[in-house]
C-alpha cells in the first residue's frame, strides 16, 4: 500500500525536494518506520517522538506531496505488482497467496509496502504501469505471467522505465533481471517418475497456453514423452477447478484413458479427485494424479496429492530482494530460484490393470 503522509505546511517556498524520510530518520536517530508512523499520524511511536520527528521534518524542509517526491526522485518505499487475472480465480490460487506473502515478508523487513492491483487485461496493466511511472507511485515493478513477445519487457527496457524484475524464464526476460524456476527439468522429472511406476499413457492438463511457463511445460512434457516412447494427451485449461473437473471427466471416460494425469496447479488436481470418485475410480489404484505447485491443499486431501514442490513463499522473497538490488544499480542477471521436485504422497502408484467404467 502506498504511504500517504499527512504533514501540513503553509508554504512551498521553503520545501527541499531532495529531503527524504531516510534523511529525517538519520537526523532524528530513529528508524525509517518510525518516521513513516510519525508523519502519517499512525500508532507506533510516542507523542514525544512524533512531535520531534515532525519538527525535524519541518526544519529540513521535507516535501510530503507526491509531486515533490517525483521531482526529487525520492523513493516511495513501495513496490508495484499488477495481476491481469480474474479476481475470482485468484481467490483459489494458492501460488499467488504464497508468492505475495513472500514478497511482503521481504518488504516488511525494510519498511517497504506493496501496491497490488488486479486488472482485466494486459493493456490495462500497461496503462497502470505508465501511470505509476509518471507519478512515481512505486520504486520498482515485479512483472509476472510473462507471455511470448511480452510488450511489458520492451517497456521495462526503455529509457526512464521503472526498475523491474521479471518472474519467469530468462529466455523471455529481454536482458532484464529475472528470477525463475526450472519448469522444463521439473516436468521431465515428473514424467520420469510416472514412467518408472509403469505408466505408458500420461495426460497433462495445462494452464493458459499464451503464458511462457505453460509453453515451457507443454514442450518439456511432449519432448520427454516422445523420448520415452509414451502416449501423451495434452489439454489446455484456464486453471479453474471447473475446467480441471471437466477435462478430467473427459480423460477418465475415454475407452483408452490415461493411467496418470499431471495438473498445472493444485486446485485442478483436487477437483480431479472428486471426479474420479464420481466415476467409480480409485486413486491411485486406477489413476495416478500429480499436482504442480505443492500447497497445504495437497497435504490435506484424501488421498494426499503427489506434487511438484518448491518453496513459493521463498520464491516471492527472493524476487523482492532482486528488485532491491536492481534499484541499487546491480547489473541485470538471471537467478534460478529452484527446480520443483516430485513430493511423493498417496495419489500416485504403479500402473493399474484397466477396469471398465460401469
């Protein structure tokens, strides 16, 4: 959330646009957080400390207005993140809940805030970024859900752009700093794990095809299945539980149904458990199920869900740290955060003898 300071001044003639709350904190011998509380009229400091900080701010000519902050190039102490997603779907996506928690954890340690906005389209996201840049509402951007030839990458590389970090594969980061997970290796390991259990027909229920990470997972799945001579089924969805349930019903109702299914998130895999039960199939005796992005849900279903697991909270914190580095002038680099690994639980087992659905 952006900080909105409440210090009232009678004249702008004595304001120094170069004075920041960092300077006030140093002069007052207190933390940046204490200065924020004092100037914003929030609890967290004593009345005596609040008055002293406000007095120092006035004497230094601190300018609280956003326009003065923009002219000075002073920091807003806020990072920005825009999600071009259906807000109803976000409510069931555990990935972003964990990722945002990790970002917030890192920001809180440095008395920074996160300005999060959900918009309906990529165009709306670009407009939001430009508005934030022109008003200096944020110090930097975290860019997520990359697509092929993403216009946000070009915009973030242009002169005067806000410092940005790409959450995604370095191949599409355009030379900007990126933080990524090795989805291709993870997918190959998931296929190998199921193949070692004897599965020869495996389905992959993917997410939105335009997203780069979906494309990478799709290609790795098809490549590994082809290399091993296995029968592959690939079906795209919009990540929702309803879509996961629908395609699961189609897959399991087929005469030559897959004996194992990998899902692009946890909620679709959870929905699949219910569908299998409705159809009279046992998990994992009749069909094995694997979820991407391990979560609390996966560990508390019945049976518990085997998942491609990595620390999503740590992923968010890592991303925030790299954006601080970029703002401080670090050279662009690609940082591999993790390679999700197979966390074996109760939803996977050896290939079954096929039973006919009644």
